[in-house]
C-alpha cells in the first residue's frame, strides 16, 4: 500500500469526483430542504475510504473552499469539519474493513465529532446561526434559555445522526463499484 494519496490519474479523478459529489449532493439536498440530511460529506467519506486520510482531508477541505468561492462563503470556515471527517474515516478504513457495521459506528462517531468542531465555528463566525434549516431550532432553544453552545450543538447532532450514518452506509454500497487497484486502505476485501 502506497502512502501517496494520489498514486494514479484514476485516484486524482476519484478525489475530484469526491468534491463534485459533495457539492452536487449537498446542493440538491439543501435545495429540496430534506430534513436531517445534508450528504455534503459523502464524497469526502468515499475518497477517505478508498485513498486514505490525507486524500480524504484534501477532498473535504477543497470542497468547502470551492463551495465558498462559488456559492456560499460561509462554507469556508467549516472546511475544518470536512477535513476532520476525511482524516477520521481514512484512519478507520486503513485499520478496519469498511463494511456496514464499521460504517454505522463511524457515522455515529462523526455525528458527535463533526458538531463538536462545527458548533464553535458557527458561534464564533456567525453567532450560532448559519442560514440553514436548523437556525429555527437554535433560535427556539436560545429563547427557551439554553446557552449558545447547547442551542447550536443539539440541532447539529440531531441532523448529523441521520446524515453521517446514511452517508457512510451509501459509501459502503458504492465501494463495490470502485476498481480495487485504487484502494490504499482496507476498505474492502482484496480476495
């Protein structure tokens, strides 16, 4: 297994597709306003499972930078969340076979870790409100006397419980269609 994240043109194409998957699925879900689902890190998760933590982190970070430059500058500070997701999933996939059980456990872990990183960013940069559907819940929790961190964290965890687990499961379903010579992780069996 190579430590170079992009050891072929096909690996670079996969990483680029990961960015496109993040942006396109995230935009579609946001436009349709599907509750508790974002799918804006599914490409990061896919790339991290196939190419490892460095490629996953790069895919995640570049997604937010490109998204910020194209449509929503508020996405840029949250690159840290997407980078962390790439690193975590990549490390998990290097150590374990990324099957359904691993995907669910990883998704649950991401559902807590991502809001732990994203909530302080949203509070520092935007006062806890980011222009998304969860802002109504944040405002309601603030009005009910909750502290800003709690008010901003609870809706993020709720949404991420569905989104991150679903994203990881979708990636497991996609892995069988990825050429095995691209893998630098243990995401699938090589037999």
